[in-house]
């Protein structure tokens, strides 16, 4: 028998049992749908985080005391502004080093209060990070040197505290002290789930006095080119270690951060895909089940076909093709729905679902393999049926 | 061809035992027979005597417990599944008491089915199936499904299906068993004519003496043995 005949026969059998075929496909459809949607959500999240990191600026090196772990509380810092000056000498270009001292504080304007992240930094911030202004000016060297009580607001803080009023030149109270707003940043969005639009920047010297400390949390260095990044990273860490023997300092480059986050989220996507894959497998078990029922129901037909000259492998092919058709048609429908679902998620939610071709190809391939894998046992049973026994079946 | 054609069927000492839950039934206890090319034989005997069992063996639908069976000169034991299927497909035509047509399938496609396994192309299949249907007088029923035909018509479709591959032997197990007298007579007339015209050997099982009378040779089976064979030794 030719392949095309088996194919036509199998299609016919599926058509005759439309409802049952559709219900059997449902398991596969849901599995494939889940794979496509979850992988696109995972990939979208990864792309988004990578975009956020790239959006910080270019060729950035972050330096912190102790061990650097994303999300963990920073180690108690011993870095002071003197150390920052030291690093500036090591780097060579003082303008390429900026500093950060963070604290959560209450900000108040009139009766409006908000709890925000206060970041003490300096005039070099914009030489290292991308931080465009919407209004007013950045922090200046004089602001830092003279410990001025001035602040630059993130766009959300500005909107929340001042509404439609232009905040530049107005007063805000930060932890009880009065500050003058000199600028408002343009909206930049989130990094690691934290909105950078909810930050308030003040001179690092002012922040130190306000918090009663003489340390900083960390510093950031902007290399002038990608080829310089790694050498600079090594130099800074070595210099700090030399200054404080026996203590640990970590520096991480933007590229390394991208790599780490990328692999973590990639793994997460993989786990999601695996979970979805399990539901695909369950769909396959359903196919196997229905094929066994189908073989039993059609025992007489199988007996007749064999009596008329069907070989074992003709019958096997007929049922195997039926199973594979069930899973691949189901897979195709699942892909269409999955792509539609991903597009819907992207359009109607903030989750940046990205459709990936490999997940579609994989889902389709897996559903075909599932068809073969779960179809083969029932198909073999059909192929091995004894014609006389099968013909007598009721 | 210089060698004489082999007999259509040659069976030597066939036995068939069924083993069921420790109980064994000797359905056939040593049957030897020889059906010549183009012969017409009827197998008769009481219910349970082993007629169907014998027919299934002759049709290569079942394997004997012991004994030798040659179909058209080909020794059946030791044939692979594929070769057996080929034998059933090309050398033997089988007609069942209960027709066994595929429901939801037209008469034409039912008749063409054996040719599918022969690897014949669609156009030729349809052409040959049409010819076969016309030869049983059903040229006007080609698009009908089994449920849209009378029993007699269904059995004629089944006969057309058995003959579409131009077999050497046509085996029919009680072909008129499910038919009334008029339809039965019609089916027997077709078998008579096919046997006379195309020279296919016909072996049929029947309970009815009038049906058996169509055959020149009667083989009486009782308790799994041939009791009387009116054509034994002589041949055609
Ligand atoms: N699959 C089977 N398993 C066990 N025993 C069987 C099987 N098929 C037939 N038999 C037994 O073998 C014997 C012969 O059966 P068979 O069907 O050949 O009889 P038959 O001559 O065709 O009878 P009938 O005229 O009623 O059709 C019977 O005793 C029957 O019970
Ligand atoms: Mg019988």
C-alpha cells in the first residue's frame, strides 16, 4: 500500500469520529498552547530585563564591597568618599566615576507623603548612566561640594507630589529636612522590578550628613569603550583590595550582569517549557488511550482488511498515521492559539510576550514525536491482530 | 508453460486444535483434499463439524496445528506475514456469510479495497472495481453504501470484492446463509457463471442441499473429518 492511501484512510477515520478526534486533540492543543505561551512569556521577560540593563548606559562597571548578589542586602560598606577619590585616581578620569548611597525615606509636600528611595550621588552620574532630564538641571559639583539641600525627582515622585504643578524651585521635605527641587528626570521605567522613576537624587555629601554616615554603598565606573571594560574592572578591584588587604570587593560589568540574568531567566523559561511539555505528554497519553479504543472498536474492520491482503505493516501504518495526524493537527491548532494568546498577552497586559520560532518548531516536533510514541503501541496491537479472531469480534 | 498447472488447493492431513483455558477442541482431525483449477466444490456437514475452521485454513486466515497446505502450488507453512498477505490478496477471494463490507464506504470503494493493498493506482482501481461490480450486475449501485443496499446486493458487492483481484480460488462460507431464497438463488447464479466463465475454482460451505447441488462435487464433513467426498481421487 502506498503512503498516500494510508494517509487518506487515516484522515477518513478521523473525520468519521469528528467529536472524539477533536476531544483527543484537545489535550495536545492545550499542551502545545502552554508551551508556546509560556516560552514566549519567559523569553519576553528576559528580553525586557536585558533591555533594562542595556538602557542603564554603556560599558558600566558597578563596584560594591563584599560579595555581589542580585537581590540580596548589600554587605556593610566601608567605602568612603576618600576611597572614591582613590578609585578616581586609579581610573584616571575622575568624571567617569560616580557614587551611590541609598536609603528609604519619607518625602512630604504639604499633606502628600510618599516613601521613596533616596539616592545620594554626584555630578558624574550622567557621565556613567543614561538619565535624561525632563525639567530643570542635574546635580552639580557645587551642590556636592557645599552639601546643598537640593533634589532631582524621579518622574513618578514628581507627578505624585506635585501633580500638574512644575516642581522645579519648590520645596520638599525629606526625612524632615527641607530640600529645593532643582530638576525632574524623564521617565525611564524599571530595573529589576524597581521603578527608577520613584527615586529622589540628592548630593551624596548631603545624604551622608542626613543619614549620619561617612560611607557610600558603592560606585560605578563608565569605561570609554567596550574593550576597556574588563581591564578597568580588574584594576579597580585590585586597587581596592590593595588598599584594604583581606577584604573583598566585587565589580560586575554590564555584560556580566546581562549574562547572569540572561541565564537565570533562560533557565526559568526552560522550566516553564518543561512544565508545559508535561501537559503535552499527558495529551499524548490521551491519544494512546483513544487509539486503543479505536483499535478495539474497529477490530472487525482490521480483520477484514487483513483477510483482503493488508499486511501487518499496512494496518500498523494506518493507525500510526492516525495517531500522528491527531497530534500534529492538534499541535498546529495549539500553535495558532498559542501565537494568538501570546499576541493577546502582549497587547492587553504589561507582560512582554515574545514569540520565538524555536518554541513553535519544538512544540510541533514534540507533538509529532508524541504521536509516534503513543501511537505505536495501539498500532502494533492492530497490526498483530489475527484475521480470524478479529473477524469474529463483536 | 510445460509443467501442468498445480492444483488450486492441496491439503494433506490438516488438523486444527483450539486450546481454551486448558480445554482443547479438535476442530479438524486430519483433512486431506485437493481442489483442481476451475473446480466447483461444496462443503456440507452438521453445525460444529469444522467447516468454517477448514475454510479459514484454506483461505490462509488461520494456520493449521499440523499438516501441509499448498495454495496454487505455494506451500503455506513458513510463509512470512507479508507473503501470506500477498497470497490472500492475489490468489484467494473470500466471501463471508455476513458480507463484512466497510460501512460508510461506497460499493465501488469496498470492491476496490483489495487493490489498495496490491498497490494499484486509484484510477485503475476504480476501473477494475467498476468492471467487477458490473459482472455481478451492480453497475447501477456503485455509489451506494452497504446500509443503502439489500442483503443480496451486499453479498454481490462482497463477491465482486473477492473477484476484483482475479484470484485462483474463491472461498465462500455460507454465502447464502443470510439471504432469502430469491437473493440466494441470484447469488448462486452469479457464482455458477463466474466459475464457468473465468475459470476460478469455487469452494463453498452450505447447509442447503439446493445450494450444494450447484457444485459438481460435495465434500461431507463430520467431527473434523471428511466423511464422504463425491469427487475424491477423480478430480475434474
Ligand atoms: N476460535 C475458536 N476457539 C475455540 N473453539 C472453536 C473456535 N472456532 C471454532 N471452534 C470449535 O471448533 C468446532 C468447529 O467449529 P466451526 O466453526 O468450524 O464449525 P462449522 O462447521 O462452521 O459450524 P456452523 O455450521 O455452525 O458454522 C466447534 O466445536 C467450535 O466450537
Ligand atoms: Mg461455520
